[in-house]
């Protein structure tokens, strides 16, 4: 379960930060990047937990 949650956090926070930096003209430490990275991390926790339940790891 830890592995799936960790992978979910890494993938979703990276995608969220990447979308945020596109919105703030390439600034990785801009408000949008930090906000969407945080939201992506929480989404990654949820997705990793659901995946771990589904695959019973």
C-alpha cells in the first residue's frame, strides 16, 4: 500500500506542478504551481489508496 500511495503522490504532484508552471509562465515556485502541486499530492494519496485496495497490494 505504501508503494502505491508514494507513486500516486509523486505522479500527481508532478503533473499538478507542471500544469501550474504552465499557467504562471514557467515559474515552478509560483502560486499556481504550488497550489496545484498540493492538490495533486492529495489526489495522489487518494488514487494510490484506491489502487492499493483494488489490487490488494
